[in-house]
């Protein structure tokens, strides 16, 4: 199984970029995982030829079995994400594709509204959408030095979303390099 990871943020150090990396580490063995980092290059949708960045995204999503998308931590979707969704929707790139959406926010309402807007856009593009909202306070160190989620409860929530995409068992590692 191949999962494509997309973070809806242009800020590399944001909660949702870190959450996407941590979620990718929770995928079951044998899963191919590829993160797409080209959001800043996507132009607004227009009729006519597909620009190279939008075409590359469409090909990558088509090559995967499912998409793992982290929604923004504030209530508005970035314009670049709406552009990417518009390009894919216009070419039926999300039709029937399983998409899991996760959101991390210091404020529950921001994540909830962004996720609701994202669900609407994905469903209107024909995607099969699932997911969960995670409230992560910036005051707490939720990520370890390897980028993994520390709290077992948050890892369990992430794994529950992943199980919707990857029904195979998610196993604890036999050997852990961190304390």
C-alpha cells in the first residue's frame, strides 16, 4: 500500500507538518509513504494546460492508494491548498480516493472549522473522507527528538485514523532507540 502525505501548511515547523511526519512514522510495516512538499508552488486553477507543479501532484496522488492530509491549525484553508484541491477535482484526481484528514490546533474550534471546510472540498471532489481532530497545546512538548508523538493517547488517536486507511495491524516496535 502507498500513502501520500500532504500537510496544509507552508510553515515547515508548524504543528501540522510535525503531525504529518509523526503520523507517517506510525504507518504499518510494508507501507510505502511519500510526503509531498510542493504546496507553495501550486498556482490558482485556470482552464487550459495543467502547470507542472499541479501535474506532478496529480500524478503522485494517482500513484498512491490513499492520502493522509493534515489540515491547518487555524480556521482558514491556505489558498495554495484550495488551488491544489481545485486542480485535482477538475481532473477527477480525488474521485474514489481514500483521504484521511487530521488536524492539530491549540484551539479546538480552529481545527474543527478548517477540517469541516476541508471535508466539504474533498467530498465535493469525490474523495472518501475520514479523520479526527487532535487538540495539541503549544505549551506541551508533544514531539520527541525523533519527531514522534510522545503521549500514548495522541499516538492512539493518530493510529485510529491510520487504521481507517491501512486496516493491517499497526505494531509497536520491538526495539526502541529512544528512552
